[in-house]
C-alpha cells in the first residue's frame, strides 16, 4: 500500500482506537523486543561468533547494550539467533573490559597505568631496539632484508582492516614471522583447496544449501559450531534432500540426520576412497564436466607410479619429502598439457584415478570402517545420483576431517565433488565450517607466514628472487591456451597497486629492493623452538591466545619466559593474558597491554566464510574513545619513523618512506578496496559498477586486489540493505568480482556457453553474459583453467589414498583417542558466558569400556600419551561407535593429538592413550 | 481451555542446539544459571527448572532412541498451579497460564502442584529481574506482547512450531504416523491431558521415562484447605505471608519434606 497522507491518518486513527480499546495488544506486531527493553537506540550489526555472520540488531541505552535480536529479513538465519549471538551484550557490558593501557617493566613488580600515546611510544621503542639488534641485510649469503627476532601472532577476531594494517606494518618493518590463529584451524584445508582449485575459499553461500539434494556432513557438528546452518539444511530437507552425517560419535547433527555412518575414528579417508571407487566403477560420473572443467583428460608423465604400499614415485624413505619430478603432465610444443578427450589412455588422469581406486572394494572399506554394507551402498547410491544433471550434493566438512585424514581428506572430498560435477552449480560445493567469524577475511590479508595481502607471496630468498622481473615472472603464470583467462596473469598489477598504497612516491622496482625476503615453510613448532632458543626476543599479539598453538603447553610456558618483551593488544583478559600478568610468569620480561575496543564498539569490515563483505559501525559505548588496531599501529609506526629520524638505524628506508595517513578505519577500507589516482571519493562508487569484469587491472591504489572495486566508498561501513536470495552474479559484495557461487562458469557448456542444466547458476544470468561465458575455463585461479584431480602441489601425494591396513590390537587398559571440539573450547576459554553452554573439557567413553575398566560417570581421570598428559572429568555414554575409542571434547586434545604432518598428509591419528582414575575429584 | 494458538514440540526434530534456552533467557532478561547441569554424558541439556530457567532442554542418553527436547510449562487448561494458588496469583490469559508477580506471596503451593515441575519460587536474594519470594514460570512470552514466543522464533530446525491449534494437531498426528516407522513408541501428548495443554508435544520414546511426580490426593487436600484459608487472607499482606508459612508447615507435617 502506498503511504499517502490520508492513509497515514487512517492508520494512525486506527492504531489509536485499537490502543484505547484493546490495550497493549497493538504491540503484537509492532514489537520485536520486550516492552521493557525498548526504550533504547538500535543499530544494525552482525554476529562475530562464526562464519555465518547472521545479521542482527543491537539495542543499547546509556552506553550499555540492552538486547540483541535477529534481523527479520536476515538471509543467514531467517530471523533467528543461536546461543552464541546472545553473548554480544556480554562482550561490551562486562566489567573486565580493558580501558587503560598498562605496562610492566622488566624487574619491576606491578603493572603501571600509562596514557595511550605513551604506551604506543613504549611499543615503538621496544620494536625499534630489537629491530636494530637483529635486522639483517644478508643471511648466509642470501639477500634477506628481514628481522627474524620479532614474531607477530594475529587472533581470529580482528577485522579485515586491522589484519591489513598489521601485515603492512610488519612487512614494512621487515618482520617475517607473522602468523594467524586462522592458520592453525584452516591450514590443512587451505593447502588442499589451493592445490585443487587454486584458492582456499568456500564455493557457495550458506543459504545455497537449500538447493541441494544431498547434504553430507563429515567430521563436523554444525549444531554446535554454527547452529543457524541448520536453517538452510532444514529447508533442503523439506524439499526432500537427504542429510548424511559421517561421524564416529552420534553427535547432535547425527541425531536428526537421515543416515548416520558411524565409522571408526581415522577411517574417513578410506570411506571417501571407497565412495570414489563406487562412482568411478559404476560410471556414475559427469563425463562432460570432467572433460571441460578438470584435468581428467590430461596425460601424466609415464614414469609416474604408485606402489603397493600407496607410495608414489619419487619416494625416498619414510618421513622424507617426495621427489616430485615425475608428478607432471606431458606438455606439448605450445606449453599446454597434452590431452586425451576420450579418457581412454592409460596415463590420462582419469585412468590413473580409476586404476588406483580399484583396490577400495566395498568389502575392504566396510572391514576397515566398520559400517554395514547396506548403509554404504545406500549412501554411495545417493551420491551417484547427485552426479546426474540438475542434481547436486553439498559437502560440509570441519576440523574432524583434517584432524583424522589431514589435507588429503579435504582433497578426497574435492575429487568426489568434481567427479559428480558438483562444483560451480547451485546446491553443490564445499563448505568448510569456520568457527571464527573473520577467518576468511584474515586469511585474505595474511594468507600465510610469507604473504602480502591478497595471497601475494613475499620474495623468496632461496629462489634468489632479487630481480624484480624474475619475481613477477615466477608468480604470474601465463597459459598459452586461448580459453584460459586466469587471475594470476595480472600479478604485476596486483603487486604494484599494493605498493602504490604503501609507498606512493616510490618506483615499484625501488620498493621491491626494500621488501623483506623470506623462505617458505615456517610453522608453529619452529616458532616455539625459536622462542625457546632465544632467537625470537619479542612477541606482538593481536587478540591472540598463544595457548591455542598446537604445541605442548608446558613447553610453551617455559619458553615464553625467555622472551625479553611481549606486547598484547586485547579487549579483555583471557586465560593467556592472565598467565602473562600473573605472578608465575617471568619478571625479566617487559609486558605491555594495549586496550582495544570490544566488537560492538568498533567500526569494521568482516568477510564471512561465503566471501561476502559485511560491515558494521561502532556504537558509542564505554570504550568509544579507543582506536582500533589499525589506528594504534599507525601511531606506533609514526613513533618509529620519529625514532629512525632522531637516532638513525639500519635499513631505515622502508619505514621512513611508507605512507601512514589513515584518518579512520574507513580510510583503511577505502585503500583496501582501491581507488584511481584521479578519482575523488565520490566517483569511486559509480565507477565500480563498470569495473567488476575487468579484474586483471586493479585501480592504481589497491591494497587487496581480491576486493578491488567491491566496496565503493559510499557503501563503506554499511551493511547491504537488500540481501540477495538469488545466486545472480555481479550483484553482490562477494569476492572475486561479485561471484556468489565460485567457479560458476562450470555450470555452462564449454562450446557455446549454454547452461548445462537447471542447477546451473548461469541460468539466472542474462543473455549477454551467457554469450561471454562460452569458451572460458571456469577455474580461473589455476594456470590451466581447470580443477586438478591430480594435484601436483600436494607434497604428500597427488592423489588422496587411504591406508587399508588395519590398526594393531591394543592392550587392555589402553584406548584410542580422537576428538576435535577446539572451537567450542576456545570460545569457552575466552568468554565466560559460553561456559553456560560448554562448562569444561571432558572425556567421552563407551559404556562397556567404562564397565570393564571400572570407571563411573563423573570420575576424574588422567589421560596419558607418549607426549603429554591431561586431567579431565569422565562422561560415560553409549554414543561412541566402538568401545576401544575415547574422545576428548575440548581443547586438551589439541596438545595430545596435533602433529605437524596434518598440514600435508596423514597425522598419527588416533593416538594410543592410557586412562587412569584419579584419586581425588576436582582439580 | 487451551488457547486459539498453541506450541508444538517435535522432539524428533530437536537437535539440542539450545537456541530456545538462550533466547528465553535473553527475551525475558533472566540471569544465567551458571553452567549447564550435565549428567550421563549429555552436554546438550539443562536439566532443572529453576526460577531463572523457564525452559530447559532435556535429553535421554539411550543411543538407540536418543531423544532431546525442550521442556517448558505445558499451560494446561485445567492447571493444578492455578487451582492450588491461595491468592489467585496464577490465571489463564488467552490460553497461557500466567503469574501475577505483584500478587504472588511465594508460598510454593504451585511448585508442589505442578506435575512437570515447571514453576519455581525464587528463594535466593533478589537478582535483576527476579525478586525474592516470588514464583516464576514460563508465560508464553504473552506478557511481553510478542507475536510468537521467543523459543519458537529462534528454533532453526522446526522442532518448535507455533500456529493455530487445530492446524497443529492435524500436522502433529500426521507426523506421529510417519515417525512410527522409525520410533515405534512415538506419540502425541497435550490433547487430553489436563483437559488439553497449550503445549503439544511429539515424543519419540514412551512417556514412562518422563518424570511426573505429583499426588492427586495431596493436591486435593491442599486445594480444599487453601480455598478456605484464602478467604481470610485476602484482607492484608501480613496474612498472605502467614498463609504461605502455614502451607509450608502443613506440607512438612503431611509429607515430611520441606519445600524448596
């Protein structure tokens, strides 16, 4: 109804009448929040507790948050809130929020308050002094330009802008030890996804699950990690979709599932291999899709072999790295891989897969995994059905898969989805479940230990990348295939745009000479060793909790005492900072704690796990005057410049010449999104509409090429007003180039660009775009434009093969340990409120095993492995598949289970442990 | 009588995410109960009704027929709590059974009378919204003038539904018939119990496992006694307190148990 003056009067009269007669019944539809809470201002925002980032409205009054409620039109959750979202008032209202900066000098007893700017000055002094001591222009003959004695660890709740500025600050100062907590949880999956698709990101948006016909959840429990994912799952099931959960424990998700495959822990990979064999040998694959969009027709070097133990050619002994020389395609004279589009030759990738998976017969798989043949065949049949046209299957995987099968688990899932032709279409795709909200956004800024924003690698010292042209040539892969137009072709543009932002007055070549060099392959246990050995003298933490590091905690604690300083940026004290501030910590270490605004009072951008930009404005709450990390670091950088100018120092050019002129968080966001030299702020938004297709040339200034032109300056710090429910391309703030479904060109026929079937996302596009789609390979992050079934970049083998050997018998009082509820446990450690939901870590044990071992529910037990031990309460259940297994729910298992192999290959999983009853109850 | 609209709890759809529990807390400004109460390896449940827990999530730990479901006041049409209240503080409000906090004297008669244990008296010191010596229970979010109860709004799987009663009953009976294949003991409650309850519930396990602890004869005695007592006690607030004390004394004498 159109609102006219007359209508308005009518309505107003009616409302008054109803109010007078019917009393307060009028609020039936007016109110969304309790009456007694409503005398407050409200603002739109989003939830910072998982990758879904549900839209919500925050109500506040007198600098206190009174309530949160879901936005009714929220497409993430459909107007619902999960338990975690109700923690938001607690974030800003709690008393322990830090408002004052404190410092504890070495050899002094207590913390002293300092003004904010003095504190930043102290930070600058410390960083400057350590950098002066250990900055090296050469390291063992190789150009280095780096300082390896300061480590930076970024937590998983910082915003995109903050992560961007942290990366800028660190690289400009020559720091190379920059890690993120997102790396801990994400690295194995990211390795696998990069090796297959060229980029690590979730392919489809969450609400797209409702278009699936089969939903497989493996190694994850969405009910706990992101409950609102169930909204889309429930919608899909109403349409008749099947929910299959693969989990050794009857989890909450498994309870409501149609089929629960209770496999033995650690046998995920074998099950997946069995399913792949079923697909290949029953010809339930999408051959047209394979020919056009994957490397299935590529011919592989003829000397590539797989031996009977599952080792690939180039094997040089247990525990050593492969020689990957034979893992290559045969190249024709133009530099493109040779192909066999009939998929018949014995050395084409398709036949190699078929041969190597033939050993995973249903019998063997059932023997190893312990599931019944009916169930296996049922699931395999359903999966095969999803390879048919207009059918799709979505895979949701979590930490459980990477924990038990390493990166190869995610590889197996990717291969399966490619065989069924489920990538790039509606209702298909892979969903990595993110426990932390901005995991994708932080990874985009800090993709690894050696990355600039936007996954651009630092110059490699071992590859002798001292020449600018060599560096560009090494990183911008050009294909000679006319049909391939991939994003890395524009590497030079991305790099130069970034450097224009950082050093506006310099020539790119001159800048290149100032940048730090690094060699790849740093990891968390090396970090621990370096701290222990005293190589790393200072540690800078941004909302990070080092206790989340996958290393033994006691060793970490003893190593930390050798540091000479720690700078912590944090909102409120967590377990780690209580330990650092406590009496048991070394008195020889200078500790600086810089306060940060809590999530509700900060203005920021996040990137949700579906690669969507979301923003919120800060509320004027208690900490309004505090700047965020971005501006604080700018302060530190300016003080460092002053120090360099005053005292002089080694290699001061990059620091002195770097531009620091951010006036607010908004200006950082603007720099990330990019703008041209001539552009004024007003014209950015208009121009960005036309530029989305033209991706290889970001604007002159662009901090992160992935975000180029996605956020116009008008829409900075605003949430989308009209959420998109359709999967249209170029309508949304998803990177790259607004694609909501990544690689959506896979949904069209290669020759003419016509949609392949009804699930093709291109169906929704207009004709003009459809024409452009013809003869374009969809996987634009890979050199060949196709997805790799045969992933040469995986160091543990190009094909995911599970081990069929049966586990040895274990002794009487020993058990096999598994478990990965880290996300929940981390939340519970960080936020007191969450303990209502997850009170403490505990050990799950099978009823029969408890009876045999003489354990009673609620006993305290000690769990011992070869490497460590922990004390936990015991809960007896019969929801575990096998009585030989025990599971730790909580972060204690990370120390006991984690091994570095997880990144590339198989971990030593599950671990044999002994469980013993403790005499006393309680800790 | 049951109201026009009702809640349906479908325990076969409930996954135990606790969204209902937390949204109830948030909506009604109830304080936290300080750590979920966990037994038998279930970490998805909050077991007890308390003055600040108007809705709890209960779970049975049989893996064969593992059932999780939210439990709240059933809003009976013939409610024992309403009958037992000496000061008529509990009443029917368009199908919901609602406490009037200003009238309540905290005697605890309702806590004894309720077969589900869904109403509790706040005995501790006043804390936020909760006042000392007042009985608290679920009010179906009716006093907050919401169109849908908060627990229903926030349920992601459709385990909680709110709709016209007749529609819901049809839906529920159909669902039960479907469920019989997988759960032979599936059944619907709330149609006839206590002359119809405003909260219908689909169970997947038999109700023998439910905890129902009340004694009809005791209730009847108490009711008779209090309808007499309340005539006298209506005159002054001091007498209200006396009535509660008298009730608790009598209860102690009759049953030998103190009221919490």
